[in-house]
């Protein structure tokens, strides 16, 4: 039995004993605390469904004995919201965190560190719902609070990370990179003083690695993602969903570097972990399948790639509904495979659907919009519609030059396609 599993079983037994004693004594507050601790234990183990069950029981007791406006109830609601967010139940998560924020503002006032955390947590749920302007506004309010308290605190680093995630969604990669670097520097500093922040160092390194990948600094991206993976394996063991997340992201960089063999290994490992933890119909499993499908596409294993990407799309539509930005990602990925398989009508249909979804969420000059426009241009080029392809490539080039610079490989690739406009397709996305 793994070391982490033994510790989990020991902690679970200890908390269960506390719960039993509290029940015998009819100590309602003790029962609520024990239930919350068990929920937290399951949460950190990656068993989110069990965590929800225990958090809900704890919340129900605390509401009865403390009332609906107590800060402990707010904590219960916030923690429940975060687990629901991980389960992809974003509207429920939003409701919980909004209620927590309202309670905490009433208790502490509007300029308190706990309120700042609520604001950032709410902002990140809004980001998951595709409401990026609102998300940015909430996190900027959180940073104003942090700045007034202690600009070098872990709270500041947490909220800088949050803002970086939202800016990345906007397509502002350089702004995201700046925020991630600031956050990581703070977390590394405080981790030297207090080792409990090692997990935050891993998250910060992961976030920075992903934006460096987009900016094509692949070696630095790889170093940061390897650091995130190594820390998480040490802290959580090899079979935790956080390990799967970092393994998946490392696979993306290895793919970009042309190391497809190792990319495949890390991608398959992530999928195996997430299926064991969540089952087959979870957003993380869909992400794993999508990324695995793109690697298989690069290896020209097109039938396997198509199957993975169809599964990802099916899960995404079930979890998020048909019009969510995450579904657009899966549509775009499947479209790339179909483009390579020369099924141009179907590829075009999927790209157009993805574009329609993303236009509701992103501004017209967002890099995500530009990527789909480029892929549509490839379809039009394959159909012999040179003028249509030229228009798409020109729009894409303008956006990529603005956000990534004229010397980024994707920008160069678009420029070359625009200049040549050969009938031959070079699919795969910019």
C-alpha cells in the first residue's frame, strides 16, 4: 500500500472516531467540524464526490446551530463551491461562493483578506463559465485588498495567479506571464519559510509553464512543468488528479518539442489516473482525451485520434452543454483530425460551430478566435476558395502579430501560408 494511502486511511479513521464521539455526546458543532475535516480529506485525496457529501452534511448542521450568516457557514459554502467547481458544476459553485462572499462582507467588511479570497474564487468560477470581464473585475478587487494589507503575502500571490489565468483566457499572454512570475516568486519565498506552500509553488510553476508554452519558450515551459510534476508527486503520490493535470500539461510541451513518444506516455498516464479517480464522464477525462487525441493526430494515428476526440466532445457536451467554450476546444480538436483525413465539409462544420460558441465569449481579436479562423482558412484553401482562405489568414495574422509578435513560429507559419496560398493543405493549426 502506498505511503499516502496509509496516511489517508489513518487520518480518515481518526476523523471518523471524532465524529462518532461527537455523535455520542450530541455535540453538533463537533459533528460539523469532523464532517468538514473528512470532506477536506477526501478532497485532497481527489475523491470529490465524497467530499461534496461530507461538506454538505457539515453545512447543513452549521446552518442549524450557527444561523445562515455565520463566518463558519461561509467557509463551508466556499469549500463546497470549490469542490463543485472541480466537478464541473459551475453554476452550483457560483451560487455557493456568492453566498459565502455576501456573508463574509457582512461579518468582516469589504476590505478583509477572507473577502479577497472569496472574490478571487468567484472570479475563477466566472472564468469557467466564460464570463471573463466579470472574472477580471472580481480578481482586481481582491488584489486591491491584498495591496492594502501586505503586497508580499501568499494571498497576493494567490490572486496574482488568478488574474494571470483570466488574462490568459483573454489572450493577453505577456500580461499573464508577468502575473504568474510575480506569484511564483512570492510563493517560492514563503515556501522557504513555511513548507506548506510547496503545493502553491507547483501550481504557480504549472501556470507559468503553460503561458511560456504559448509564447514558444518551450525549454523554460518544460522546466516549470517538470518542477510542478515533481513537487506534486512528492506531496500527493503518483495517482492524484493534480499529478495527472501536470503530467498532461508536460505532454503538451513535449509534443511541441517533437518528443511524441514521451508526450504519449505522460498523456496516457494522466488519462489512466483521471479515469480511476473520476470515472469516464468527467471534464478532466475529456481534457485528457482531447490532448491524447491531438498527440495521436500529430503521429498520424488518425483513427485513434478521431475516437479520442469524439469521446472528449461527447463528455464535454454532457457536462457543459453544447455552447460552452470548453466544447469549442473539443470541436476544434476534432476538426483538425477531420481536416487531416480530408473530410473538409465535416471539419468546416465543426470549426464554424466552435467559432460561433467562442464569439459569444471572446472579443473578435482574441487569439482563440484567431486560431479557429486559421483552421477555417485551411479548409477554404483545401476547397480551392483562395479569396476566402486569404481573408481568414489575414485576420489571423493581425491578431497573432499583436499578441505573440511577428517572430513567433505560429505567426511565421500563418504569414508563409498567406504568401503561398498553395492548394496543398498543411493541417495542424498554427
